[in-house]
């Protein structure tokens, strides 16, 4: 097999660290890692063989002849104050990749998008027929995260001759996550580690955590595609509910949790934040092998 030259934007991110570890372990190709903080980049991957990794700044991006570009910039962080600056930053890097593709039309661009492109109404899980719902008469600064993902996908579809796949990720958890991010699973891990009570409400939300190996396998299947320009919802074998997760953690790790209050669901509640799309199977010819529970169970062993 000819070794691929893979450029990865946002290489210090949670998603990137997972993909890089799998590419590296499987000797998949030459990895060119881009980051605004080169010293942080080198520190994260200092245990890796330098013969397989190239640390780069974004200024040197155009000089390479990539087979694949993977954009992991702009992953979700509940603590981030999203604004027009965030929107412009995401657009800047995306535009640079699109300019590159117009000169290198054989290169495949894999962009990590998000389930949030459907808007904020997840009273039901989304499907291939779900329309995006946005209220442009009332929005908040943090909505710029949503806008940036939607805008990127719209741009990508406007270049039908370029090879681009937008992978809409709903939820992801692994040993490489920044445990200080205020996600549900992070707060649960911290409660277990610190032996504190986890307070929650009675809303039984459902999330879909793709397993790190399944995500790597999806990327590999995407790499084998040619002449493609589309978006795909990333789905696990089965999502997991909050109370399934809480009860498992109580039994396995002695998590202490208290249901503190009741909540009345609204149209903005992300109760069923997952997809029933079939595109992953139909287009990429991939069916996830692991459930959300598998993903959490396997990765928790490295954090607890």
C-alpha cells in the first residue's frame, strides 16, 4: 500500500490526538501536524517516533502535496465564549483549505462538522429528512458555533467538483479529552475521582458517543472514496441515556448522584442529540461495531 501524506489541522485537539494515535500505531502514512502552538504540539507527541511525524505551522501548509487533509479545528467546548471572532477564525482556515483544493483537485478534505448544524431542536433524533431550524430573529453569541458549522457545509456543497466530506459528530469521549471541559461525562468523571455528589435533574437525555476505533475506521473508509462531496452523520451502534450511564457508574465506580429538580422540556432542549441517518452505511459502507456504552466503558479505564 502506498503511504498517504495526511495533513491534520488542529492537531492538539481531542479528536486529533485519537486519530493520530491510530494512524501512528497502524503506520498508515506520513502525518503533517499543524498547530498554532508548535511547542505544545511537540510536547503532546514527544513519545512518538519523529520519523513518522512532521510538526508544522499553518504558514507552511501550501508547500505540501497532501493526499488527505483532516480539519479538526473548532471542536466544541461548553466553556468557550463563541463570538464573531470564532466564526471568522474557523472560516479563515476553511477558506485556506478550499484554496488549496482548487489547485490540488485530487486531495480529499475531511472536515469535522457537528450535529448542531440541525439547529437546537432535538426533541426527537434527527434523520436524513430533518430540516435545520434556526430563529434568526433571536440568537445569542454562542450561536456562532452553530453558524460556523452551517456556513462551512454550505460553502463545501458549493464546490461540487472538490472532494469534501463533512463528518457531523454528535458526541465523542476518549482518554485524550480535557477533563476540565464542562461536558456531562467529564463532570461525572470528576465526581468519581473527587468522591463528590453529582447533582442532576430528572431529564433523561440521550447522547451518541462514537467509539475512537470506529471513528478511525470511518476515516479510513472515507479515504478510499473518490469524486465525493457530501455530509454524513456519524453514528455509533447504539446511543446511551443519561440514567443508563448514571446507574452503570454508580454500580461500577460508586458514583453518588442526586436528582435535585424536575425540568420541563422545551423546544431548545437537546434531549435526543443523536441521528438515525443511514448515510454512513449507504455512502461510506461502514457500520459502527461499538455502542456508546462500549466507548465510555473502554475509555473510562484510562481515566479512572
